[in-house]
C-alpha cells in the first residue's frame, strides 16, 4: 500500500449538477401532476368537513354521538342520556336547557352550542 495515493471525492456543486437537479425537480412536478399541492387551493377532505358541520340532537342522540361534542366525555354524555330518560321524551327545547344537566354550565354549553340541532333562546 505504500505506492497508492488516496483520491479525494469532490462534493461541490457544479453548474451541470445544479441544472440537472432543477430539471429533475421540474420533471417530478410534471409527473406527479395533481397529486401534489402547489398554489392557493388546499385539498379538502369532505368527510372531515361533514363531521365538523354535524349537528347533534341531545333529545335523540346516543351517548357515542354526544361524546363527539367539545368537552363532552363518557360521564357527561351518560348524564345527558340519563336526564332525558328521567324528564320525558324531549326535555331539551332550547340549547340552554342543557344547563339543567349536572356537569354542564353556561360556559361549557357555549363551547359546543353551535353543534347542537336545537335553537338558542338568545337568537
């Protein structure tokens, strides 16, 4: 090994390398077409939009549907179901009627009121 000289690998970018990289990027953009996002329009997942716009009727919704409301977990959903079972078929005429359920107050109601299918007394 005494007579061998080590060659050093040069990693600098030359004009030809940069031009090839730019050409490769443009070809990738053309090949991918509409599968990549470029521009102002964001891709929209319609299923997520529908779920966000879903209105829940607390008079008929099962506990699992009530749990999708903001800050409503299994305990509060069960309390809503129990309240409506003990107070008749449609105890909630207005959204504010949910204040009568233990664990739900005006502040919490305001957080998920827009996702209820009930009208508000204030509107």
